[in-house]
């Protein structure tokens, strides 16, 4: 008899609309860069994009390009070009693959959207809430393009966020205004900023709704789907088109729930993914888990673009608070409780921790947390070694063995 078909991850119909939206975004950036009709600001992914949009900048996110380099599996070929000019192989592989892409004049934007390259910046803006590497990353391009580099320095390891923390961060956000006025040639408009921040808030609420729908059994969406569909929340927050897209996606997912359709056939186990994706292995991982009737339903990473704090009368306070409440900025105790809450909220059976070699700030498995949480919650875990972009640091065979062993452990315990 032929083998029974293995369960597979179902495709999301809204993906076509999302791809068109992302294509429009990149082509608009390219047109702005070529024509000079609008200025282009490069911004780190959890930086003050709303402030930039309020000044009329088209906003480009190098980290999004870094993820595309990983997903297209071009990164490992490009990283050595950055290493050759002195960038360590141990630092962020988003950074090294992106710098390598620039040096080699090779980008996934060509195949995906027919673009020759990334848009040239008129200004570079960072927020160190994720790591120091983003500042050094944009500093490379400051030297290349000779444009202003501005930034916000966010403290790390925060438990409670105090008024003193916020006062300093609000002041840093406000201090950007005179420089942006000079670069853009526009006067600051507080009402325009409120409108953009309001749109970001609505977008974030819709994205939160998308992720919370995965709490349903069976889940209508996987973590691997979410890493793709978070694109508009990353690059188009503050733009009404992102809101419209998530309304479309929510309708489809709620339809799946109403019809009893799960993203994975015969969902038996529910996993949590802690850490960065292995971008070049998204499809492999999705299919591997689905074949084991396992749905990876939630993650810390995809929740990084939920900014409830943007609902604030003062848009500067809303941005400062939202970009400092991030999981990555917080103390170890805060992170442990956050993960415990997520495990309970999503009825998680097991946790996969990704120890990303070049991303220590998004690897929360190096100081005993997996063992502490497993003892506390009775939920088993594995730690896989790998990287967000550099597949030379990842063993598919080893990871697959770990995934299968975790499922077997759950099966035996039941």
C-alpha cells in the first residue's frame, strides 16, 4: 500500500494580497530614490518610523532586507565580503549579509521585484533598543553615502519602566525634530504625527488580533506563516494599507476557525518558538513540524510588533513607551514571566529555543532560562544551534533529530 499522505501546512489565500502590497512598497521606495520626488529615510525596524513618515519620508528598513537575504539563502555567499573589510563573523549576520549585499551589488529585490538595488538614503535613523549592532550597521552607510546619522539610545535590562526612563527617551525623540526639519525642508506637524501614530496603533491592534487567533484549537496560523505576514506591520505601520491588509487576513483566519480548519492537519501538539527564525529554513521547518502533526503556534519574535502603548495623547510618549516595552529590552525576570504567560495562554506543549550564533540579544537560552521554565511549568524544551541568516552555523540533521525527539517525548508522556 502507498504511504499515507503526510499532514501539510495550508496556504493562506491572503498571501497574494500581501505580496502585492510589499511589491508596491518597494517600488514606491525605488521611484522615490530615482526621481527625487520624495526623500528616503533608512530606519531600524523598531525605530521611530512614525516620526519619519510624518515628515513625508519614504521609510526603508535594512533589517527587512536582511531577512530577505536570509530567506533567499543568499546570505552565506555575501557575508564573506563584509568579513573581508573587517566585520567580524561573530556579529549580526543581518548586518554582515546586508553589507556584503551592498559590496557585491547583489540583492533579492532584483528577482522579487525587478529592482536593481536598495534605495539610496537621505538620512539614517537607529534605535539601539534591539542591540548596538544596528548603530554600527547604519554607520557603515553613513560613511558610504555621507548622509546624516541620527539615533536613539535605549537602556537595556529594564524591569519596570519608570518616569525617568520615559522622560529621557521622550527627550531623545523630540531632539530628532530640528534635524529632520532641516533635512526634509518641512516644518514639524504635531497633528500629522498623531495621525501616523494612530494608524500604527490600529495596525498593531490588528496584528495582535492575528497572533491571538492562534490561541484557538486548532490554530488557523503557524509561526512560520506569521514571520511572513508580519511584513506590513514592520515596513508599513503608519500607512492605512497595512491596516486594510490585516483586516483581510483576520477575515480569512476567522473563517478557518468557523469551519474548524487548522493550519496543520490533525493538530496534535502545540509548540512555542523562542528566538529568531532560521530564515533560510522556514519552509523546511514548517513542513517538518506539520508532518509530525505539530503546529508551532506562537513566538516572542512575531509579537515584537505589537505596540499597545501607542494609544497615548502624546505621540512622543506613545512612541517612547512602545519602543521600550519590547521583550528584548527587558530584564531576565520580566522575560521569564512573559514566556510563562505565553505558554499558558497558548496551551503550549513544548518550547523550541533557537540559539542564534550571531544574535545573542534574541537568544534567551544562554543563562538558564529554558531549564528554569521547564521546572516551573513542566513543559519540555529543546535548544537548537543555528543562526538567523548564516546557514553555515546550522545543522538541519541535528535540528530535525531534536524536533523528532521532542515530539516522541510528548507522545510517550501521553
